[in-house]
C-alpha cells in the first residue's frame, strides 16, 4: 500500500515527527518518526535512542510536529527506537537555544553539548546535612572480620574518616549497593548519623555568599573622566557594539560601576564575566558597595527557575566565571568581560568555547554594549579594527622606578644579583616590604643556556622545544619534529645548557639564608592547595605580617594586594620559553602585573627585573612602561610565523585506549584534512581578497599527528593535529567535513574526536 506523504494535520492520529540532535559534531537536526506507542512519552527535551547509520545513538528531541518537513518522505524515515530514562533538557528560551546552535557551529562542537550549557540546571536536590561515622562496634566488626563482604567497602570508607563520610557523598554515588549497605550497617549499629558535619568541598565556596571568603577589599575606584563617560554613552546608542577599556583595575572598576548604574537605571541588567572565581567574588563585593542594585554571584548550583524569575522581577548585576555567559537573564544592556586576555575564559573541555567570543554573540542578540576590560589586552582584541579603545592615561610618576639587571653578566648562578640582594637588604633595614615574583609557567621543561639565555626552538614553528629528560631528546609540540640534545649553546657556544628555572622553595631557602631575621611568606601552587589554608595565608598577606613575600602568578588571581616598596622579578625570562606561541604575550602580561605590585616612584617604589635577555621586546617594553614596544614587535612576529591573530589555528585530538590504532586513526584524519583543505583549498571570495596582500597568509597547512604528552582521563592516549591558515571559514568547513567522514568511519566508541577552534592552551 502506498504511503501518503502529505501532511495530515487534520487527523488527531496522524503520525508525529521529532527533530532530534545526536552526539556528533553536527549542528543540525535529524527527523524521526515517533512510534504510536511512544507518542505519550516523547516531549521536547526528552532523551531518546535512535538508529543512526549502522549504529544507534542517544539523542535529544528538540522539536515535535505533525507536519512532515518538506523534501522528506515518510517511508524513508526511521523511527525512534526507545525513550531513555533520567532527566531531559527543558526550559531553555528560544534565544538561548539559537545561541547554543551558534556556539556549536562556531566551535564545531556537538550541539547537544552546547545545549546543555544554556539549559537551566535542574533545581538542586536538597543535600542531606548529616554524616555517617563508624561506631566502636563498627570498628570492632572490621577488626574481627565479621562484616559481610558486600558491605565491607562502605564500612571501611566510613571508618577511615574521623569526621565521618557525608551522606551527600554517598548519595551522589547513586549505587544501589551503597543504599543497601547503609541500611544494613545502620541496623547493625555499626555506623550512626552525626549532624552538622562540615564539608570542605570547593563547590560550596562557589555557592557561598559573595565575599565571605575575602579580606577587606583593596580598591580605590578612579572616577572616570567626563569625556570617557560621554563617549561610552554615545556607544550605548549604537548597540550592539564593543569597546576595549585599557587600564589598571582601579580605573576599570570606576568605569564599570558608573556604566552599570546607567544601564540598570534604564531597566536593563548587567552581566560581568571574570576568569578567576575569587576575583569574581571580590568584584561582586566591590560593586555591591558601589551601586544600589542587587548583585548576584552566579555559581553552577543556581536554579534556572530562580534565575528566570530574577530576570523578570528587576534589573540586576550578575557576576560569574566563564559559564555565566550563558546565564538566563532577560534584557541585558551591558556585558563586561574583565581580564579578557585571561586563558581561564576558554573552556578546556568540549565544547571549547571562549567566553570572550560568546559574549559578542550574546551582545549582538541582546543589542547590548560589550566591554572588554584589561590592563594588558590580548593581541586578538587589539587587532579587531571595529573595537574602539578607551585607554587610561597614566602620568609618568604613577610608575615605580625600574632597573634591568643583565643576568648573563652575573657570576656563579646564584638566583639573586648583587643589585637585588642590596635592594632587599635596604628594604628590610627600612622596615619596608618586598615581593619576589617568580613565573611558575617557566617550568614546562625547556632547556636554556645559563650564559646567554638562548633556548633551542623548532626551526619551522619557532616555539621552544620540550625537553624529555628520560629519552634525552627535544620534541616540538606543534609539528612533532625531534632533535637530539645540543652539546653546546647555539648562540654563544658555551656548554652550560640546563633545564629552566628554580622553584619558589629554592628561592625561599636562599632568602632565609640571606635574611635570617626577616618574616617570609610564600604563595604558590604548593602553599595554596587547601581552601582553609589558602584563606589563612591570604589573611596574612593582607594583614601585612611579613617582610618578604615570595609568590608566583597565584598573587594575581585573587583580590588585589596593596603595593610595596620593592618588587624583585627573579627570572623574568622563564615564561618566554614555554612551548606556546603566546609565551612572550603571557610573560608581558605577568611582568606588567608584577611591576604594579610596587608603589609609584615618588613614594619610593622600585622594581628590579633580572633577565638574561635585556634586549628582548618584552623586557624593553616593561622597562620603558611602553606597551607599544611589545605590541608592535609581537604582531610582526606573529605575521612572520603565521600565528593568531594574523592566521588561525584549529587543534584536533583523537584519543583511544590503543596507542597504535589511535595513531592510525589520527593519520587517516590528517589524510582526510589534506584532501579537503590542502590539495583543493576552497576559499571564500572575501577571504581571498583580503589575503592576497599578505603572501604569508596564503594556504592552509596540516601539522602532525603529534603524540600527546602524558595519559588522558580513563587511561586514553591522544594524538594531536594542528590546522593552520588564513581562511577561518574554509578551515572550519574542511574540519567539519573531515570529522563527519571520521565519525562515519569509526561509529563505535573506540575513539574520541575533539575539536578546539582558536585554541588557547595546547597540550
Ligand atoms: Zn649561550
Ligand atoms: Zn615544529
């Protein structure tokens, strides 16, 4: 019997069709027939199992209709196989739905993953507040071995902790065996409930009231000049548009508070995005004092329903980290991304979105003003011609005095030069304070010449080689080429090549040896592991019960510190040799921040910058307080070598359990990419025109596969591929098509393919 494919809306029993998105790197939907037996159970947001090619996948229904979409024949449609249990996705607004699709397209990510970003989280289930502790009978049962085997693991887990195991932790494991074990152990009186136990999980800190973790904020917002506010108000008439506010924190906060107040008075809300959680908490506190409107600190635990209600009731300020860019607010007038250069704004997992770029997508949808705030803007933002720049004008006497010390002329390899040692001595004698800054990123494993600061680099990629001690080899992380260890320095011929850097611990020992009477405090990754100890340490920082503070970039990730008399930058170059094309840019940012830890010169502020590369453009720019020296030379280098923002990168990863099979798959992906991108490059006409003036930007190259360093989650091994070129649209298009081929060729779960468009951290 022929099947009538015309829409049959007039029949209540007409077949129903579902638009389903599947966990593949495809930003489109597939139409399935809803079998009559499932019609009552399939709703929008429902997770369903569908046949897909030769396999089945779990997808999500995002639309239902009784009208068959044009061009489809019902006889060709496959039917939904079954309905999955568990929570579906629901409650997202149409605008956010479209935003998720745009993010999926932009970042070549599975749409379903992006949809999860905008779907309001399910209302949090109330967590039980008690813990289970082992009784003395329980401990006896353990010793005597009288606990049945099946319940033994849980009893052991509980007995191991003096304060007990929280009921929430056990509940979240969702294992039915645990529930049975609990009932059994409680009945035996081997465990009992203990009320009011405190958990120190960091997620609680996220959800805690703004500012409770923080000491008194150190911030004196600078009132913005009348012309600046006039200019910004004019830009607000021309929304959507974006502007860069280039200045120190106090300057930015001054403008932020005034601008936020203006937008709120117009009845629209303000969304502020900051990379670091604690910095966001601090900012919430500052703005709460500066404006008369409610400030909400967004955290993952916030109920979406409350968020929607808040949006309807009154305009408000919402502050959060990168995922807050998807916060369901109605009518946004201002989005402010502060510290736009912070790599924490880029999501490290798929979908690899960058909150700075998603902010622009959202601002355009909301007709909002987008502000990028930074004390050292990224080359990406500076290079976008349409972004207006409002720069703080700093008087020369607002800077500290800076001295460059050429470490290649110092003898003996001691960490402190004679100049720095003398300055420290004078500072301690005057009962002033000193900060010694070390760049933690320097320890990523490069090799450096102790005499001249030369670092072996890949000839074609210009990034520092990674040094593998075990195999005594140098490997390029971008293209995978290898070299044996050089005997002597390639620049000065000396034979003092060694791995970079001294740790903060070694510096602390040296300071204690030199200044036995001084009070010394150290802030780095090792001393700031626990939440409680970190808070205590920062209270000490602010109470100023120290003479010398030794710190890494951990110093810049929280509330600001009052400036001191002396800042010593111990190894200013170390960050330059990180195998990353942004190494110089990151080093510049850190050094600018470190310099700002010293008081202005008229108040006795002094910075001593130790470097083996005093002529490097980063050192020259920092010493002269002139960022233009850095930016001008850096953009030239990026153009020469074909790196962003001049060219674009897409970073691909294949991971699987079997190293050899994964390599074969990676090699096949490279071949597909070659076929689609390199052999017959398809360029969009506009890109062709703009590129013809710049011969370096021509063409797309595919580098790799390169074996990933280390083992991934669940013991997988990865291979990386890098696509590099000037035509972003053509690159994305080719990568998407190659990915479809790969996912069709490997339909099972043997391999995971992931895509990072505009990568920030590669490795
Ligand atoms: Zn040398
Ligand atoms: Zn290379």
